[in-house]
C-alpha cells in the first residue's frame, strides 16, 4: 500500500484502543516519525496526521507504525466509494464511525454471563450462613468462567501492552484477577481451602495469615463484572461517534427528476453531473447546488443558512442542495455535485471540528497511568522483601497477591459510570441528555455561551405577530379576508397569516377565485370582495399609495427585519400584517439564568442584523454577530476561543452542527435536526432554552460527583496498599473494604437523583 498523503494530511481509523492512554501512546509513536505531526482522538477513534512533504512518509508508513505499537489502522474509504448506510461489506452498518453491532452484543453477553455467575460467588463469600459444605468448589466453578471468558478483553489488552512494554488499567485488572484466581486454585488444591466444611469468617481484624486457607474468588469475579459494566456503558455511548456526519449526508435528496431529451427521468442523486437540468416540485428537496433556469418560488433554506424568512428565487438565482422548495415548480441546472456541494463541505467541517477537539482524558486513566506501574512494582517488591527476610514463600506470595487484590480498581472503574448513569437518568427526566463523561469537564470552565437565533432563541416558525389597520377597518374583517385567501397558498408566509387569522377569528371562508402572482402574493374573491394579499408592488396597480399609518407600520417592520404583508380589497390598501420568527416566551428568562452561572451570552445567526439586534434587545443579549454563513459560525467560535474564552454553543440546525462540534461545549436543542443533536455534547429535549442552564448545572454536579468518587477510590487504595504490603491485611478485609468503597461510590452517585431544575414545573420526582 503506497497511499499518497494529500496537502491536508491523512486521517486514519484506529482500532484496538481501550483507554485514553492508548491514544496517547499511539500519538507519541507517530510524532516520533520524521516530519509527522499527529493528534489521536480516543473518543472518535481517529488520528489526524500532517506530514511534511520532504519527509517522504506515506500512509503505509503511518499504518505500519500504529500496528507496531499494537493497534490497527486504516485509511477510510472516500465517500464516493463507501458503502451506503446499512450496507457494509459484512452486512452490518457501513462506515468506520459506527461500532459493529456484533462487538457491542458480545460485550453485553460477557457482562450478562459474568453478572449471573458473579452474584452467587460474592454472596457466598460475604455472607457466612450461605457457606454450605463444599461451597468453595461451587465458587470456583462459577468464578473460573468469569475470569476466563468475561475478563478475556482485559487479558488480551494486557498481553498486547506487555509485548510493547506498556501498562494500563487493563494490565492491573488482568494481573489482579488472574492472581486471585490462581492463588485460590492453589489454596483449594494444595492448601487447606478445599477441605469440606471450610468457611470464610467475616472478620474485621487485621491479622497476619499464610493464605493457604483463603480464597479470593469473589474479588476476581466481582472486579471483572464491575469493570465490564463500565466498559459496556462506555461502548454504547461511543457507537454514536460518527452519527453527525451520517445525519448531514442523509439530509440531502436521495433521487432527482433529471430532464433528458425533454422528458423527466428519475435517477439517484449520485448520477447527477454538472450541467444537468432537474425538476424540483413544491415540497421537494433541491438535489444539489445549482442555478434556477425556469420558474420562481420560495426556498426554505433555514436548515443550512439560519435565514428564518424563505428566500424568493427566480431564473438566474442560485440554490443550495438539501434546501426545500416551498412554492412553485423549478428547473435547476446543477453547478456543483458530490463532494463539492455546500452540504458536503459542511460535513467535512463537522469532521474536522470533531477530530480537532481534544479528547478529555478520563480521570481514572490519568490516575492509572501512574498508579498501575507503581502497584505492579510494589507487588514485586513485596514478594522479594518477604522472600529475602525469610518470611516464607506462602506468606510472601500472600502479601504480594493482597497488594494486587486491594489495588484492583473496582471503585475506580465504578466512579465514572455510576455517576454518569445516575446523572444521565435524572437529566432524562428533566429533558437533558448528557452524551458521556468526555463533555463534563468543559461545563466547569465555560465562560461564554453562543446562542443560535432561529429555532433556539426564537421558535423557528414564521408567525403572525402584529396587525396594523387603516382607519375604520375592523381587525376581524381584515384577518378573515386575508386568512381565507392565504389559506389556499402553500407559501410559508401565507401559512403564517392563515394560521394566525384562524386562531383569532375562527373558521375562514373559502375563496371564490384564487390566483397566485409569483414573487408578489395572491389575489382572489372572498365573500364578494376582490382581495389582494402580498407585497406593496401587488397593490400598486389600483392603490396609488399606502395610507400614512400603514406606510409607517410597513417601514418600522422592515427596519426590524420583519416581513410586512399588505392586505387590500375593493380598490384600497386596508391593513399591514407583520410576520416574523417569534421569540420564545422563555428565552429572556433563560438568558438571565445563564448569566447567573457566570456565562456571557452572544447571539449568533445567519439572519439579517436588524432582525438579530431586535431579538437580542428583547431577550437581554448585548453582543450580536449576524449575517454569518455556516463556515463563519465555526470561525466565530474559533475566534472567541483564540481570545481565551471557553465557549459553549447552543443551536438546532444543520448550519449549527460544525460550530456545535467545534465549541468547547455543544448544547443541541432536541427540537432541531439529527445532525445538530449528534454534533452536540448535551441535548435539550424539551426545546426550552431555560433547560440549557439546568444542563450546565447538572453536568457540573455530575463532574463533581465523579471527582469525589475518584478521590475516595484512589485514597482507599493509597491507604490500604501499605497494610497489604506489610502482610497485615486479611484477604477478607480486602474484599470487604473493596465492597465498601464500591458501595460508597454508588451511594454518592445516587445523590444526583435529588438534583432539581430551577424551573420547578420541569422537575419530576
């Protein structure tokens, strides 16, 4: 394989990593290569590698280096060659971002088998009345498969680490469980532990023991099961690593009606070429970037641009793939296809933002990076010391095994997953979804929160907000006539007028005549009146000018970036209806709550500055950044970060996905698109911006709980290790202490169930 490396470097898919220290080791090895700069992301299981042109390093060289380190690496297939979603070569999910279902199912099977076998082993060891004659042999029968089958991933990883001179949490788990099982087998077959009637008294005294009558099967089985549980929940969250990209690419149209020899031929979008002309009917997605050659319509581009008002297009105007034709029939000439489209470029932005985001080092792995080698050295030193001082082989091995048993990271393994499970469970009750432990540390440091306007601060739906009337005109009459006519139109602004009118006056009459005037509005006959609804130009033919009051209302609305709809009948303009993307009623309160958390709010939008400033003033935001494209949103977040700010981002649209991934903390509105939700670190299910403050509070509380758990678990090991090394720690005391540390960790995590949202109505239970 001699794959060339492009000007932007190469991306590698890395396999076999089990913790953040694995990523660090691969990164270190790659960076030792001449002319290579690499970043390895454990969360996404990818490496971004830049190579100096003069170095001559190829992708094959990079892959060989990773493989020599003990892991797998591959260059991902280009999008055009990749299998469609759900049709991978093995029949499983396509794309390296999706963890094969089989791997997760196998991990779940290991966990369930280990759990079923471990529970009776632990109960028999810890509850003396359950210790019937020869109970120890049943314990061995049950515990041996747990250590052999359940802990196999740890043994395999430990062997790989050993071959490359490294040690991780897997090394300690493997050594501890194998030592516990091995010593128990020796005690059963060659010591006194296998004698009928043998019991394990539950004693709290710390006494010197030769260990020949002690078995540690409950420690071996229990540690394996607890750590498997943590790995399983971690693997479940990592399965969604690439879902943002898949959601982006699936947003586009799947097929298109191409004009061939004057006829419409339905073909897959992938077969489109630059210069092809295709038809887009009302309600259909535009297949690719292009230029309108026939027809006029309103195009809803809010998913990509953040523009809340549908854009009117006519021949000569450009349109973007994945936007929706909300009005008439269009014929579009393709100008960009495949990887060159704006949608594909946005997908690359999300990928770059995700890979460039430093993966948070898991606290347990940080501790184990130093702790594991120290424990192994201490166990070997203990063995040597006891042998050298004449303590005897049995006592020496007992003390060494006690060091490994007491150091087995049961509480360390539980610290993060238990707090995360309770925190995420409570969050789900409050409409908050936490993606995983990687995001929690960011919530502690963020000081700036960037709020997308459309769909986040506002409803994202065009709404009738104001009605201005000429003198002597009843509001009900204006709304009834305008609503009746607009009800027959498919235009988004027309729907806003019709919906608002129906809500205020009730049932609307049916027009006797109806005509759509492309780009201007509609006209028809309602209850014997000739009615026109639309732009001012539509009424110019028979109404010389708007009355002063209506003209002022129109000018004021347009100055704020809102849409003014003129209504006239029987030869005169009689009303101005103002349509806008309405501000959510809870947004102002949400901004106040975010400020109390020490966050500076910034309004970021692709909409017009006048619209943005009007919304910002209404909700109490001082800093506004408007009229930005999706690429600019990412740049704005990066600029704020370059200024030394730690940035949180709240958004809901595809146009926000890359910025959500780039931000230190991404909060996606659950009422938004799949792409935004998957790119975010937290999801606000209820679509209420006030939940953003609760999400940050909950995440901070969960992080605090994890830190407390880790401090206790690590402190317990530090305190107990000297006793074990001195031969003063009864193995049963070690088991009991380990169980107590686990109970403490779980109990501390359960306190998160009492977390309450600031909005009392939202808190349940």
